[in-house]
């Protein structure tokens, strides 16, 4: 901090964080699709000229954790010295720093007096980017069937986007071009805000001080993380979890984590994890990094430590190539969030052995992607939403009811918004599910049920989920949460049970019932206070009194 004093540093660093948050607001408020506008499945942040994360909006942890990897893949092909005013970089390639095809990263260089001082960065989950099915192709056997892949590339906003060849290329290859192009423009708008705010800081304080503040923000996070790790018990700890199946067989997909806590650093080794699979359950390396880092930060460190590149420096992550968590191309990766959550779970279980007071029990954490699509006279209409479930309990608190899980953090899409945007289905049921959580000294969060009535023929359903077979596991005697399911009540009176990875044609009058289960409990239910049991009974979340079981056992 030799180039700036503590007051300037405090002002500039907080201004950079505020600028990143403003970018996030601009991204969401400018969006067209419900997945971005309502569910908030996007993120924004500011990067330094070397591709390191400086500040980010509090949106989707999964998308921003490894965003430095995504930008640096672009900079290796297009070095910062070669960039010009009006350029932008784009990347969604899962095998070159990206995550999965729908998450498109756009980076806008910030020029001050002809020199790049950083980047405005944004990512959005796009509703449709082509591929073998509208919105979600669960049958994809390679990445080519999942949609348009943008390798790390440089384009000019003026010449290639505004009616230019790149915009026309994207428009010609997606099913809902108005929404997709609108969401791309929301990303450009978010980046423009970030560019403006950094330029204003440079004009006021000088570029040298702003760049020094960027470096110090990362160094500060690194110091805080190392100090937190130094307070943790030292040793080697093991954790394991599994995905239900790959959609082709019933074999669980095992994820293993070996966590070594040293003096001021952590190493995570995923040796022993199962090999990559033929369907879209593979998790690209950058997504594995993000999931593991998020778990370490949530357990070992303080919430007030800024999440930037410095946070990752004390943590080394090893992932076998060709495994489920670091697949060889052209593996399909659309459902990468499901194995990413098993990364989070496996690391959490390992850390539970060292710090049982700071972990949470397993939740219904699998990112249920639910997609309905219909081709009408005016073209495609595609609805895609990300459902959460019940959160796992901790030593001191019940799990949250019906929320998205830690890596995703998507919001609920209001029924009223869906009624406005979609005419081929309607929501006819949406409710918390009683008894869906695991009991314990602290109970898991409740899951929920949503029912959709189909209003037209020739509607397609596609889902990917998990925890249909392997229930969320409790900690220290806590009960498991309930498993999920998806059922279709046909107009002719028949009922079809779907697997957790499935696609199906629907007709007018069919009703789809999606149930996402609850989180697991923490501690034994005999230790649960009577006041908490009475509250859940009064709210209707419990329909059985666990104290009656205690009495029978005593008799």
C-alpha cells in the first residue's frame, strides 16, 4: 500500500465493491428472460488487467468463483496489449475456462489514457443457445449437442454486435432470439457501468492508486484467509458423496475428497472420484474449483472476507483428468451443478471432522432444472427455472425452507410473472411440503411441490435433478431429508413417474408435479426444544409429533 494511504484505500476499495454491486443490479434490471430477470441467474464483477477478480456482486457464487480462469483463457489468445477501445472478450467453452454452454461470460476492457487497467465482467445463464432441444437437452452425448460454443474470442462491439456478423450468427442459431439477444445486451449494459465507475475513480484518485487498491484488496483477502486457516485443526480429513446416477444406469457417481489443512493453507485432492460419464453430468474443472473454494470459504473463513482472487491463493485443488470433475472434451456438461454440489458435500463432510460446529447437514442441493417448451405459430416459447429445496440444518439453526442452494442462489420466479410471459401452461399448485425435512436437534429446511397444468398439445418437458434415490444425509444423529420426485398426471387419468434426468412429450390437460425434497437434520431429535416442535406443528410443517415416539420408546 505504498502508493496510497489507508483513507484512500478504504474509499477506493469500497467504491470498487459498490461498482460491482451496481453492475449486478443493472444486469438483472436490464434482462429480458425470466431465468435472468426473475431467477437472477447471472453475475457481474470487476477484474484487474491480469484477469484477477477484484470485486463481485452478491449473486451466483458458482459463476464467479473461477471467473479469473475464464478471462485468463481469453487473454492467453488475445493479450491485454493487443486490445482496442470497443473490443470485448467472450467465452463459454467448458474446456477453456468456461463452465457450461448456457453461461456466457463477456469481458469489456477498461481503458484509461490508452491503457487497460481492468475489465468489467458479466455472465448470464441464457435461456436457449441452440443445441438438440429447446432450453435443455438431457440426451446430449457430447458438448456439440448442448448449444453454441464460443471459444475464448475477441470481437468489436460496434462492428460485430450492433447488427453485425456475430450478433446475426447468434440470432440465427437460437430459438428465442429476442430474449437471448436482450440478455446479451443486459450483459453489455452491466459491463458499461463497471467501466464507467472505474474510469471515474481513476480520474479522481489516479490510475496508480486505483490499481494499487485492486492489488491490496486481493492481498487483504489472502491474509484474512490464511489467518483463518491457521486457527483450524490441522490434519488430513476425508469426505465422500455421490450423484444418484448418470441417467443411463442406476450406478451412483462417487465423489471423493481428501482435505489437508496445513499451517496456513489447504489442499483438496479428488483422487478416487469416478470417471467421466456419457451424459451431461460431467463437471468442468473451473466449476469444480468454484464448488470447492465456496465450501472452504463458508466453513473456514468469515463472511466479511471479500471474495476475490486473493481468497483462492492459500487453497490448492487437485482433480484427476478424465474424471467426473475434470472431463476430457467433448464430454457433455450441461448438468454440471449436480456433481459440483457433491464436491461441496464431500468437502463439507471432510471439514465436519475438523470443525463440527461450523458445518451444515446435507440439503436438497442439486439444482433442479425444469424446462417446458412449445413451438407455436409465432415460434418457440421456452420456460426454464432453477429450483432449490430444503437447506441442511446446522448446530445452531434449522435449515431454510424452500431456497436455492449455496452454489446457485437463484431466486423464485413469481407465478404472476410466469402467467404474463407464458400462455401454454399455468401454475396450479405451489406449496411447502409438510414432513419433507429431516428432524433433529435442528431440523432441515422444508421442500416444496409445484404443479403445472399444460394448456396446449405438443409441449416438451425436460428436467435434470438428483436426490431422487440417495436422500440428503443428517449429521450427528440428524434424520435424512426426503427424496424428490417428478410425476405426470395425464389427462386420461394415468400417472407416469419420471427419473431424475428425463424428457417427455406432454399434451393439453396433463399436470406435471415436481417435488423437491427437504434438508437433513443436525443432532438427535430428542434434543430438539419443545417450543420448536410446537411451532412446526402450528405452522403445519409437521403432521406428526416426534415426542410421541419418545414416549412410546420410554414405555
